[in-house]
């Protein structure tokens, strides 16, 4: 074993042949390999080194020896490098691991034929075709793969030096493919990395440091300002006051206030930031959010001037055709929808929102159609079942299209939805509308069409930036709130408990019954598994069970619960095959690759307009590529809102947009309901415990609700201990001031 030491013994180096690859994460770059030195001694090497090694490769690592409290003595690497081994046995193992489609048998033949000149011959089809049994077709495949690797080698090495892992590096190469040498592009401004999907400011900032860019570079400060606003957008805000933006940028960048001030002005002058004059100080928005808010305000003004002129619905017709007798508030809601271009219907569970929606579908007299839509596939499917009429997601209604380079909607202000005048668009689960989606929807609604937004104002706001439903109600858009809980719902302990929660009163839940609390004592999620095991033993299908949690991380987080529930609900999945998503999760304190197997339930976590997959869509894995395929992929089936099944094939980078979906965060479950809901609620979820989150989770349940956790967590949620600052948006002020200047084409 090579052993060297630098001044003070702080840096050491080791060398050996890769005996096993225990773990590798393309996202984080975390690697665990076992090396064997010249004497045959084996030792473990770990570290975030952004490199994947084939078995048999010779690896040299620099770093230090550490004594891990659990795994003993191991070498913590700061960097690793490898080369093909010179011995025949090692070369065979290296080739079998480095080239797709080349197993140990062909690798042995190649190594035996070329010996020390193997690397030179790998790109030569004619030479390779002379290897016994290889054949010209396979030789061409090997040569092409080797040449492709060599063509990108210098760029990949450069990106690796900037700290990017292989998966991310491939994304970067794909993005900048037509813009010349990626090394030249990024040397001029490493922060252009943020143009690539999945690459944020922090990764680009680390790359810039490695490239030698000074901390006070204008490129860095401008990127930091945009990142500060993006961070605010990720927590729901659409704007920031000047002082707040300066404070957040100073904390992020550690540069002078004067430098930040100068770059704010520059970003405004070149339209990278939008500035609005407000009472106390200027406010700043990302341009796309500024445009969206202005467009929404303009459309609200337009819809406010529209009078549908629909004849009033006679109360006596409703019992005859709809089977119920409307109360005063429900009749008010009917009249509002018939006489307003934009109106809002709100109320909690059991108050009759769905009943009114169904009645409007039957009784609408506007002379046009009634179109139903919702923000997510789950919500659209539930709306269609409840209303007895077709419903679409907003994305499908607008026919979202796109590819890796971006997306757009087919229907917009230049090409409105094909809805005749006098039609009514009903949008359910309107609390989930974020600023961009609301702007896109309003943009596509033609003149003469009315909109009714239906939702529960007490639920969580949208995951994306904005507070659309609350802002519209606060600005005086005509609205009716249904408050009477009807008899069939008032008898439900779930509805009773949820109503208490939203009023700030913590219900004491019993350990048994339709709405119960099971105390968690072990701290490892086992109680959740026990409840799920009971459901499965009783014959309850997976589609009728929804496991929820406030957070992704921790033993009661969605990531850990998904892995354990996968083993419980799909025990033979690994036997049928498995494909990694490329994502690393922590399970019982150890990193672990997320694997997808046939039979697994998975969720799409971002919009894929090319395949018509949308954030929150649920799919079932029905097959995979198998371990010997050159390309790893899965085939998955999805049910759309119309209950039509279709199969999609997902591979490569697209797999990173999937998550196991045996458990989900409460935010991801918005818009859906399920017969049985199982909610983990632990003290570790402290920062997320709010009455809105708990209320949203509870109201997903139709027949039974089981909370695994502690009674004090329910009390903490009712006190809003995890409540964050109210969302800072600019829409309310635009509506209040009446400054609804939109873009010229609005």
C-alpha cells in the first residue's frame, strides 16, 4: 500500500484495487468502497468525492484515517482518482464495470486479445471486431460507447473539479450542448450553472469558489440576489421589501451592503428584478412573479365587469332535480355564481360544497358548458366522481406541453380555451392555486365565461408562491362561506375533531374508534408499520390507505417510512428487479439509495409535459429494464382523471423525478381524499405543527383517521407553534389600489 504524509500529518494517501462498491450516490457524490492493497489487506474508503468506480480499478485517495463509532477504522477521502489496472484480472473487472453491455466474458476476451494495448484498441471498431466471438455489431457498440466517454472526458473532469457529481455533470453537458465548450462558458461565469435544472445557487457558488471567482464578484452578488428571492418563493412569498432583500443577501453572501445595493440597481435596470413602489419602501419581485400578479389583477378586474346574465335558479327546482333542499347560504351561492364573472365558494368538510357543484352542473342556464378542473390529478379525479361529470387537471385543461428545454400551455391569452360565451368554469381545491398557475388559468379563460373558485380557506395554502384564494377574498371578490355542517357529516368524529382543530381547540382522541390516537413510544416508525399491517391483514387495498407525515426526513418522515412500507407492502419487489432513482435517503442513520421495483406505488414530483405527467400524479411500476440492460428504466401505469390507464417508460434523469408513494407529506396530499388516513405526528415535526397542516391532513380522511404520535403534538399544532410569517405577496395591494395595469396584450 502506498502511504505518504504531509506536514503535520494532516493529509495522507492510500492506494488499492476496488474490491467492492458498497454505495454511491450520483446526487450527493457520497461513495463507500473497499480497497485491497498490494499485501492483500482490505480497508474501507468513504467520502463525498463525486466519483463512481468500477470493481478492479486502481484507486488513489487522499484524506485521513478516522475511527467511526459504529463502523470502526476507515479512510475518509477528500479526493479519489483511478486508472485502469495493468494486471489482466483487474483489467477484466474494470472493463466489465465501465462499459455498458460488456459482461465479464467479453471483457476477458478483449483483455486477452489486446493486453497492455487494450485502452488504445477500445475505440477502434476494426480492431475490436477481430476479438473472437465479439462480432462487428457488438464491436461497434463498444467502440461507440468508449468514444462517447472519451469525447466528454475532459468536460466531465472539469465539472468534477468544480464539485459536480456525474449525474449533475451529464445534465450540465446536455443543457450547454449547443453553446460551445462548456469549460469556456462556465469559466466566464460559473453561475450560469443555475440555468440547469436541479443546480441551485449553493452548488454554483461552490463551483465558482473552486474556479477562483472572488466573493464580491458582480456575477456572484447578482446570482445571490435572485437566489434570495427564489428562496422566499419556495416558502410562499412573492416579494421582498428592500431592507429584507438586503439583509438576506448580506447574510448569504457575506459582502458589503454597498456592493449589494449597487447590484440591486443593476438587476432592476437590466430587468432581472422587478421593482414596485410601496408605501414604506420599494419591493422587489422575480420578473415572472411580477408579471403573473399583474396579469391576475387585470383578469380579476375584467371578470368583475362581466355579468353572465344567467336567469335565477328557482329554489323549487333543486329538490326535484338535485335531491336536496338548499338553505339560505346555498341559494346565495347559486345567485352569486349566476350573476358574477368571478366568485368564490368556501367551507369546511360536510358543508355542501360538492353538493352545490353537482347542482350547478345540472342547473346551469348560461347557454354554454360547465367545465370542471382542479390543480392536481388526485383532486380532479375526486371532483369528477363527486360531481358526476368529467374533470381535468388545470395543466391538462390548458394542454401543457414541453420538453427538457422548457414548457408552455397551448391555451393562453392569444388562444383562449374553446368555451362558448355563457359557460361556467368551476375550479375545485382553489386553495392550492399558486401565482403562476392562477395567472395561466385566468389568461386562457375567454371573454364571456364565468369562473367559480371552490375551496376550503382553512386548508394549507399552495405549495408554490402566492396566497391566491386568501388574497382574492380579502380584496372583496364576491364570496359565500358555507358554515352549516349537515347531519351525515356532523355525526362524523373526524369532521368534529377537524372543526375543533381549525378553531384552535385540541380534541382529546381515544385510542380506538373511527378517529383515534396511537401513542408512539419506540421512535423508529414501527407503530405506523403495525397499523398498516393491520389494514393489509383486514384486506384493505393500498388505494384506500393514505399515510401522511409533515416532513420528508427523520424516522417518521416520508423518506424513511416509504422504504419500510415498501418492504411491507411489496415484499417480493426486489426479486422482480430494481432500478435506482439516483436519490440518496437516510435510513436509521445510514445513506441508502432509493430503489423502484415492479409493484411499487410512486409519485411524480415535477411536471413532465412531454409525457403528460404532472406534479403529484400517482403511478404503479409494472416492469423494469432488468440488470443486464444498457439503459435502466421502468414502465409505469397511471390512471388519469377519466379513469383511463396508460403506460409510460421512464429512464435516466427522469427517474430522479419519481418518489416512492407509500407515504407522502401533507402538502403533497392536498386535493385528495382516502378512506383511511394514517398520520404520523411527532415532537420532531415541531417546526411544521400548525392547525392548518393538521386540519388539512385530517380532512383527507373519509372513513377513519389514525394519528400515530402524541396528544401534546395535537395541542402544539392547535397553538400554531410552527406557524411561519404570513406570506408576503403583491397581489392584494394591486387589487386594493386598483392598479391593474397588465402587460400590453392583456
